[in-house]
C-alpha cells in the first residue's frame, strides 16, 4: 500500500500522470468492450472520458496538470485522422463514380444536423451564444471550435457539444439503423460519419471496413462544407 501511495504521489506531480491515467483507463475500457462483444453501450471512449473525469474530480487534479501528459496522445490525433485517407484511396474509383451523390448527401446531412440542433435549442429558449456553439456539433471538435468562434459562439462549448454528439452517435447508431432496416455498410458508415464525425468513424471502422471508409469520407467532407458554408449562412440569416 505504501508503494502505491508513493507511486501516486510521483505520477500526480509529473506529466506522466495524464499519459498513464489515459492509457490505463482506455486499455481497461477496451478490454471490457471486447468482453461484451463490442456492444455500442460499452464504447471505450465514453467510459474512458467518464472515468477520467471522476478521477480528476476525486483527486482534485487540475485539468492543465492532466493535459500536460495527455497532450502526447492528443498529438497523435492528427496522424490518426490522416490515416483515414488510406481506405478512401483503396476505393478511389468507386468514390469517383459516386462523387455527386456523396456531395449531395453530405450537404443535406450537414444542414439537417445543424438546423435540427439550432432549431431545438431555439425552441427551448437557449441563449444566442449557445445556439451558435450548437451549429457545428456534427463537425470534429477542433474544427467545430474554430467555426463556433467565427459564428460568435463559445469554442469550448462547441467542443463539448461535438464530443457529446460523437458519443451519442457511436452508441445509438446501430440500434437506429437496425430499426430503419438499413443494412448496407457504406450507407451506415457515411451516415455515422456525417452525424458523429471522428468518434462515429472510429466505431464504423470497428464494425466493417467499408463502413469505416465511408465514415472517414463523410468526416472529411463535413469539415470542408461546414467551414465554408456555416459562416456564410450565418451572415445571410
């Protein structure tokens, strides 16, 4: 017990705390995820986030202290997103033939996601800054923060909305697709990437390679469309 206390004191005072806590928590969550047959409710990202939040709150660890170590994992997000291009390259001929349909579907899906969130928030009487932060909820978090700032929203709040949206999509998509009797992995993947960005794409990759490829495509297209169209639409309306 004394050794454990000494290890905790050492880790909590160094950048190793954030790195170690994140890796250990995720590995355990991933093991649980595999043990229950990759059930959507056991999504390892969800349980890692919840566990780390409780750990930081219980230990009184400031977020900057945690992130000083976790930033090493955060850095890998860039290469991980770029790696999504590989399955797209493998299907380039197929995607080229479907380019028009993909663009139309991505535009319709992105507009529907933003309009539904802002419309529901407006009906609930949410403040204007919150509505502007809600608009890019289906865009991956770093881009959503930049878009929210351009719209006059709150970047940190936009990031939170994006993460919640991604987790909600990753957990609920399978049940929704089954209820709607949508079986094609390409359609499921594209819809998941459109609505739930990177977290949804990660889930799609675990289910089917074609679903993962189309989810990655939808993620990329949404980033471009949202960055171009949302500031323009905000000025018009």
